[in-house]
């Protein structure tokens, strides 16, 4: 079937067999105009009655009678009857594109009708089938290199986890030093990854990104503040994945997390380019150290959070600390936090207490079970202070 964008008149071929009866949302490959495609063609929102947007409240009032009936059946302890009503409500929401409410109703089914297992399973299958049918086929084709490695459940999980974002030319997606662990897929447009020149005031372009590229993988799969800035050079349409999904999938769908990381590893990262070009952004020379210290998080929700650490490397601008952390989510929570470090240094043969503050900029998990924490001092150390380490 041939479809035409009502904005730029560009024409594309679409397989009608892949278009669900309820239609799907898409975007013109040429101009980015939002489209709604049905098995009969493209709906022009200016001249046709377009369906309500996904997640809208349209049609929710139609469920009020079913909610009342559901309450009556639950009160009467009629689990089979209640489960049947749940299934009808779930299908109505999912067919209208409100998958969030459908999932909420499905969760309620488990709590309210735990004995109606067959109906619970049927409701879950209905949600997944309707989700699968609503995925934009153009998106699947554009990112075939990723989706070709995924099974149907993983495809649905990933496509529905992705969110949309638009950034005009001249803006930034994130700045160097930001805590932003999102993974970005470039649907259209262009960007450049830049960082300051350590020997001057100009910036260095370390990587240029085009449509079909990904960026942010080093922050998504690792634990560091943004080591470069992402600057938009041509109007961009992006899809992004929140880092919280990575932690969720590590527990629930480890194969999906591994496949996504394997795909990203085939693409060059800005951090790889920075390392390859030996852009050293440290302030001054570093030296090894074995000083022990205690770190505390300033303004933490739990005021008593602290850890014993050991300095392994110190420079005027920051340091590397050795410590133990229990979970990766703990590392993620520490990124960007300001720490108070307390330790003692030998000054003229006498131990003197020292307190300094620093910001957590990166955490690396080591093979032997420990961690390396990289910190940036609030105020650079003088050469005299550095010599005491």
C-alpha cells in the first residue's frame, strides 16, 4: 500500500498486513510530520476525524458501568465473573491505545481475582498482542539491526520503553557534567559530541552523530556523569531509554539487556574517541596515595550514610578512591552527589585532621568485587597540599 504525507507530499510503501485495525502512529521519514496510518491509508487530522491519542481519557467514562459491576462482583466474591469484567475493560483500554491503564487493570486482576488464572493469562496475552500490533513498522525497519536479534516479547518491551524527544538545532541534549544516564537513538537530524580543550578555551568535537546512530551508551551502561556535551547541529527527533529500564531488565530480562549492550558495543562511543585521542582533562600531574579516609554524602536522605575509603591516586583537581558498594543502583544514586571527606595527613611530623568536599563523577566496579570512585574536588589542591599525600 502506498501512503502519502499530507505535509510534504512524500510517498512511501507500507505493508497493510502490518497495520493493526485500530491504526498506528508514525512519522514521515522526510519531514518528521506525525502521521496516523490505518489499513485504509493515512488519516489527515485537518480533514478527517483522527482517533484519540494513545493514553487519552477518551472512552474512559464508558468503563464506569463496568467499574460499578466489578465492585459488585468482587463484594460477592465472584472471582470468575469479576475476572471476565476485568478482561473486557483491559481489552477496551488496550484497543484504544491506553496500555498504561490496561497494565494497571491487569495488576489489579492478580490482587482481586487470584484464582481466575486462565482469564489472567488471557488478559496478559491480549495486552501483548495489541501492543505488538501497534508498533510502528517504520521504526522496526529503521532499527532492524537491534530488533533482528530480539524475540517478540523483547521487541515489544523495548519499543514501548522508548520515549520520544525533539530538539531544535543549536540546543543541547545534555551538558558535560550532567547526570544523565539515558540511551539515545537518533531518528532524524544530527548532533556533535564536544568537550573543552584542556589547553585552551575552545571546544573539541570528538564525534559527529547522524540519523541511525546511538549515543549515551557509555553513561547508560556505566556509572559516570556526562563526560562530554551533546549539541544539536540539525533539528533532531530522538528516542531515548531511561536508565531505570536497564536495572529492571538486568533482573527480569537479562538477555534483552545483554543484546542491547552488544549492539551498542558495535558502535563507537564518544568516550572511546576521547581515550583514543588522549584528551587528558585532569588538572596537573597525579600521584599515587594510600591515605585512608571516611566519606559522607552531604544532603543525603539518610544523613548517616558513610563509607571507609582509601585514596589510590590524587591530582590537584580530583582523586580516585577505593571502596565497596553493595549494588549498582547504589552507585547510580551517588553520581553527582557532593561528598565530605575526612582524613589525616602528616604535617611536620604531626598528624592533622583534614576535611574537604568533592563531587562524585564516576564509579567503576572492579573484577575483585571492589569499586573505584572518581571525585572532583570543589576547590583544586595546591602543590603543597598535594605533596602531603
